[in-house]
């Protein structure tokens, strides 16, 4: 495959001491290259999802996993990833945020002075309705649920939210 050729060329040209990836698919390609005899340095995985993790994150080879929170670490441990290879480091963000310090402010409040919450539902659809019910109980915020092209889920969440104002 093309990605294997590209990764192999990069490894040969740069000869890195380690590979750090935020895309779980690369670990499978690197494992394939290693099995084919290509010298592959230790791989480290920075998990950029939270809590609802796809098994791709832990089924590829990795010397260590860096996860955003303890809930994500618990998912890896439950998948039998050795605890000593899991580090809770927080969400990776660009360094510009550290330089900006206190110059950043929270976004403007929504209607009626309430915070606006965007809930993006993707791989965790099984728990989407339960999560929506819990969020809808609280009336101190405005909610927007993003469900992509899942029209059945959209209809169910719309029905759940029908009694509450401040939901889109």
C-alpha cells in the first residue's frame, strides 16, 4: 500500500529514534514494516479521542499510550494494555494556547445568559440517548446535538428535547 511506502521512505531518510503518532492506523502499518524487516523505532501513541475509544487505538503495537484523561486510561486497562505503558497527559493542544495565557476568554453566552454546549456524537452512539437525557435534565445551558447523517438518532434526540427550550 501507498502509506507503507511513504512511511518506509520517511524512516529510511530520517532514521528517527522514535515515532509518535496521533493516528492509530499508523501503528498497524509500522508493525507490517517491522515484520517485513524494516528497522522501525519504538512507537508511541497519543490518543486524541476521549472515553469512547475505538479499539484501533490499542490493537496496534505501541511502546506507550498517552491519553487525555483517567477515563480513557481505564478503557485501555480494561482492554488489557499494561498500566505501566499508559500515561495520562491531558488533551494535546497547540503551544500557542500557553503563550496566550490569560488573553483568552470563554465564548459569549447563549440566549438568556446561559452557556452553549455542543455535543458531538460519533462512535459513542450506543450511549447517546442516555447522555442526552442527563444533559437535558439540566436547564442552565443551551444544547446543540451534532449527529451527522444519522437521521434516526436525530429524530430520537429531537423527541427527547421537544419539551425543553434552548436545544438545537
